[in-house]
C-alpha cells in the first residue's frame, strides 16, 4: 500500500511539473524574467544564450548582480575602484549584445568575495524585495554547482543559497512585513526556477542555443578584462589573434548534446518540505 501511495505521489509531482513547464523556457513570449548572478559575467557564461533567446521573444529580462567583481585581476597596477568601473561598463555592453537594456540591470553593490560576510538578514531582505518588486514569471539563478565551486567560489555558493532563501521568504507575508507596509510590496510566489552552472548529475533541463551561439560569444568577449591578456595586464580592447583564440576556446568549452551547443540548468517549480 505504501509503495502504491508513493508511486501516486511521484506521478502527481511529475504531472504538476509537466503542466508548469507546458511552454519551454526558450520559447516563452511576453513574460517577466529575473536573473540573479554572483558577478557581472556569470549569467553570460552560464545562461547567455538563453537570455538572448528570451530577449528575442519579447520577454522583459532583469539582471540582478550581487557583486561589483572588483578583485579579479592579476594586474599589479589595477585598483579595486578602477576595476569595478571597468566591470560595470563591460557588463552593460555584454548584456546589451544579448538584448537586455541598461536600465534592467540591478546592481546590489557588494564587493567581490565579501558576499558571505554581508549583514544578515539584510541580504535576504534585499533580495526578497527585488523578487517582490519584479514579480517574475520565471527566475534564473546560479546553482551551488560542482564541488570545486561549492568549496572555492564563496560568492557563487552564497548567491545560490541566498537567492533560494529569498524565493521562500518572498511568498510569506510575515517575512519582512515592512516591505508591504512601507513599500506596498505584496508577497509573491515564484512559479518556475532554472539554476545555471549545475553539477552535471543534477542538470535536468537543456536549452539549445545554436541560433544565438555567435551572439553569446560576442557577449562573453565583451568582458575583455575577464580574459588573458587583459586579466594579467589590463587593456580595454582585443588583439585580433587573441580574440580569435578566445572565441575558439569558448566554442570548444560550450556544453553540447547530440553535437549541438546547449546551456544546462537544474529546473524546479517548488522546494520539497519534509
């Protein structure tokens, strides 16, 4: 009897997920999409093709960027202040190539590598406010990912966990009631979530990006300071030879299924409570 009940429950969960996912992510039109990214570049590398497709199909895409990425340079003459300005300009250019307007970028303002030490519960409250304000039909966010990322990428794991905490908080009125009283923001339950950079064994959704692969490469290489030689000694533009080599590397590194470039996600409609 127990096995039968479990089977029925599993069937119901699968059926609900299938109904919720009746329209594939990359085929959605006229929806509101909210993307959370640890640094200005992660959403491009992890979901840039998908973002390009969403913009192409007239969805309204917002990008919430946790940190200013002000430390990732080996250039001994670089300063944190200068690097933050560079990263911001590159992100705006990069997202513009994907079709996301500058005014849809939300800068949360944390320093690189310090997200884990941000005041709590302020970080969850800030993220909850963004969710309640934007009220997305679909939310994309970074996944804790592979073990290397979980142990060594502090901003990644913190952004992943904090976003999930905020998704849960956003739907309950008793979390941060000041947002309703002072800002007029009502509770909101996120219908669908897609997490990029998943561990390989946890990826359960793949978006084909053949038609926008070139667009994704152009968007990625707009982040000049993230690549050599500019990462070692900053320069604002590319040498033609270096650019070609980087584009070839990006093409090779892009995950593929059946020979076609794809972006991998962990898809969820809600979280299990036991």
